[in-house]
C-alpha cells in the first residue's frame, strides 16, 4: 500500500507544484493574521515540515536529480526570506527560518532514502 502511494506521487507532478505554491502562500501571509504559536519556536517546526514535504515530493519525481532538488530547496528557502523582507507588511527576513528550511530539506531527503530502502521503491521504478 505504501509503495503504491509513493509510486502514485512519483508519477504526478501536481502535488509537488501545489506544495510549492502553498509554501509561497504561507510565507506571504501577513504575520499579524497568523494564529499564535502553541509552543516556542513552532514556526521553525512548520518550516521543517514544509520543506521536508517539498523535498520528499520533488525527490520522488526526480530521484536521479536529488542533489539538484536539495540545492533548489535550499535556494527556495533563502529566496523566500528575502522575498518576505520586501513585503510591505508584517513579514521579515529570519536567518533561523533558513536553517529550519535547510533542516527540512535534509529531513525530506532522509525520508526518501528510508522509503526507498523499506518500501522497496526500486521494484516500482521510482
């Protein structure tokens, strides 16, 4: 079941593009309109989650280009921070968000490796 779900994600681009778009929307949303964080550094946990999902989805689509996917993920995280600094409302550049994004990229890649190993994706052609 897990292998067939992963196989489906490896054949459809729209989930990865949708995830990319949702990251951009979430990072553009005015900070004053975001709910209060339930725990300290919750926003960093969110960044790790967003970018681990992003990396996993794109690596499933481009397994032979995983290094490029990781580099694009890092660049995407950095560019979003500069973009937030330019927004005319309640968003700002945060170096720790870039660190969290990088951690998410690494986690997503590790998840891909584990899925590849334990869900036997090589048999599915992923």
